[in-house]
């Protein structure tokens, strides 16, 4: 009878040992699965953060380049229009002056008397002076308009540069926060992995309880850190577009 009871106790102990081994193996498998999921999530988060940052920097650079190219193109077009207007004005003025000169010569040949001739010369000089003044005023207005367009283009380029610098500063600060959060998640996962290894080795119930408490605390910390990481994903810096003058050809670039 004693031998049967001993065999029964040994069988029960073996069953309990097998159950405990199965439980430890299951916990180990679940921990490994969690670790792998966490590692993959960190890798995906880092990749998304890096790709988003690179994409936003490219967008800001492209926007600045478009503003600069548009400003340069507008300045060139304004300069060409001004030169064309000046050329036409000179041709028209020269034509009018030549026509008037011929007219004066014809009139001078037919008009007799010094008084009449003197009056014609005064009129001719006055007309020529008015033409020169009108041409100068026209050229001045075109030059002023071209300068104003160039100033607006330069202001737009400056604003685009400032916006890019602001975006880069905010993006760098955002990346630092994301990297710090990802690093915290990694530290928590590494600590849990070490605690799991200690739990599998310990035979002390109190020590096992302490380790489980720490793992639960780490789990809470990880949930908080993951929430912070998700909140940061929603707060990614963006390029702000501003247009004060809807008639401005640079508007929206």
C-alpha cells in the first residue's frame, strides 16, 4: 500500500511538473510573440517617422524651389515687357519727332518773316519737350511696376524660406520626441525580457511575485508610452501655406 501511495504521489508530482512546464512554455511563447510584435511595431514606427520626415522636407524644398523659380520667371517677364515697352516708346517718339521735324521744315520753307519763324521754333521745342517728358514718365511708371513685382517676389521667397526653416525646426524636435518614445518602448521590452528570464529561473514564490509585479508595471508604462507615440504621430509638423493676395501670381505656391 505504501508503495502504491508513493507511486501515486510521484505520478501527481510529475503531472504538476508537466503542467508547470507547459505553463512556462506557453508564457515563454506568448512573451516571445509580444516581443516580436513590439519589435515590428517599433521598426514600423521608426520607418514611418523617417519616411514622413523625409517626405515633408522634400515638399517644403519643392515649394520653396517653385516660389523661387516663379519669382525669377516673373522678374524676367516683367523685364522683357518693360524693355519691349521702352523700345516701342522710343520708336514711336522717334517717329513722331521725325514727322514733326519734316512738318516743321516744310512749314519753315513756306512761312516768311522772322517773327513767324521764331514762333514755330518755340512751338517745336515745346512739343519736343512734352514728348520727352511723356516718354520719361512712361518709362518711370514701367520701372516702378517692375520693381514692385520684384519686391513681392522677393518677399514671397523670403517667406517660403522662413516657413521651411520653421518646418525643419519643428520636424527635428518632433523626431527627437518620437525617437525618445521608441527608445523608451525598447527599454521596457528589454526589461520585460530579462524579467521573464529571471521568472523562469527562480524557485522563490516571493521573488516570482515581485517579478510579475514589475512586469505588470512595465506593461502599464508601455501602454502609456505607446499612447504618447500615437499622439506624436497625429502631431507631425506640416507645411503651412499662406496667401494674403488672391490676385498674386505666386499665391498658393
